[in-house]
């Protein structure tokens, strides 16, 4: 990955945010900018400097994974190490990630600066690195594609084995075990297997409920390769589906296919969401589609861009995101169909290949 290029892109944002350095704390942003995968640490980036601050557990790891960064060892005493970290660089307006730093941590940092008699001012920033991360590099797309292939295979695997009488928990474990055997790192989120009425809960957790014939089963899974995630949902129905299932499923599938066919570069997230939402509303299920159409995937399962109501983000070539309309009917169940797509200038290219139920 081109760490130097990423740092340059970040530095180009400094003038617009009126900062001359930034303190990175968000884990995925830290990994994206440095290559460091440890669970603790900060980055201090100025026009001239790139420093990775971490504790003794990760000193050697940081040297190996982040060769473009100087390594600074921290202790448990913020008041002791934070002023020393800043004393080694030229910075007066230091940005920090306001959506990640808690108020308690902010207070610790400001008190440390005051105690050290530093004149550095902390400036809140939001979404700088996330905006850069939203447009994927070729190597990132390759890793996401690898993860997608594993989740595709997992859906095909479980589709051939799922039977009435199996519990949701048992199905979830079969899927997770299969994906790990296929080369996935730890799964990026808890697998969803929601059957019957449980399928009306968009983020249901697998339970001991036994699956019954003829009812919907929403399965939402993700694999991870090289730190990058996939996100895939399919709705299965063992046995003979009822008329309600067919009507709801065809509506959701039609909404998804319509959105994928029309999404283009320059469209806002709200406009993309409206493409699918209109289909569902016209079928009479508008109130049953309560979440956004999609979200970016990458180092985080949910990241920029967001495709949903009031999203003003303009979609750009190189963005990778989900298209996942759903309909959820309390007491009956639900249907969600989700694919990962790569936005190219003239189309949204579907990366996911797992089969869908044919009309």
C-alpha cells in the first residue's frame, strides 16, 4: 500500500481545516495511514513529520509494520508523554479526531498541554481520513474482492445444508467455521441468522430458535482478508415459500436491481437510496424499509460513503459500498438482499456472486 501517497493526501487537507498537524486515534485510520495493526497507539502527522506513538508492547511491531514512521514510546501518564511528543515537532494548531476522542481523553490531553506549558491548540476535525479512505486503491479492491469470494462461497455452502430443525446458532457457527477454513481472518461482525419472526429484526442475533419450513431466513455475513471486509446478505426459504414471501422477496430484489442499474458517479447518497426506496414504497412497503440503502466497506464494515436519506455525499469512481434494501414485517419476518459493488464511472459493478432466489 502506498503509505507515502496517503500521507500526502492527508496533508493536502491541512490548509482547508486550518491545522498544521493532526493527531490520529481512530484504529482503522491509524492502520490505513501507517500499516500498523496493533491495538493501541496514535499517529502524529505534520507537513514534515510522521510519528507513531505506542507503548512498549508494540515497539518492535511498529518498527516492522510502519517503516515510514518514527516510533515514540508512550507510558500510562499522558501528562508526561504528550507534551514531549509535541515538543519534537513544529505545530501550533493540532487537529484531533472529534468523533473518536472522548471528552475524558480530550480533557486529559488539554490538561497535559497546560501542565507542560505548551502553546499548542487542539482543533476538532471530522471525517478527513474517512473521506480519503472512501475511494479505494487497486490493492484495497483486491483484498475486498478476496473477502467477498469467501462470503459468496459460504452462502453457497450453507444453502445446500440448511434444513428445518437446525437452530439459528448452529447455522451461524457452520458459516463462521467454513469462512475461517476458507482463509478468512476473524469475522468483521457477528453473523446474523434470523428465521421466521426474528427476520423482522434487521440486526437480530442468532438464537436457539429452530428453523421451520416455508419461512424466511435472513443471513448476513462478512469475511475479512488483509484487514478488509466483505458484507453479504441473502434471504433463504427452505421448503415451499408462501405467497407473502414471494411478494416481499420480489419487491426487495426489484428495488436492489433497479438501484444497481442506475447508480452513477456524481449521484448523492440520498439519490441512490431513493432509487430503491421508490420501488418499495410503490409496492406498499415504504414503512417497512427503515434503514439506509447501503454503506461503504473496507477496513471497517461500515464506513464512507453512506447511501441513505439526507446523505449529501457524492459517489465517486473507486468507492466500494453495499446495496441492501430490505422489508421487515413484525410477526412474519423479513427479506434483505445485499451485495458489495464497486463504482466505476459508467456503472456500479457487482462484486458479490452468491445466488439469489429466481423468480
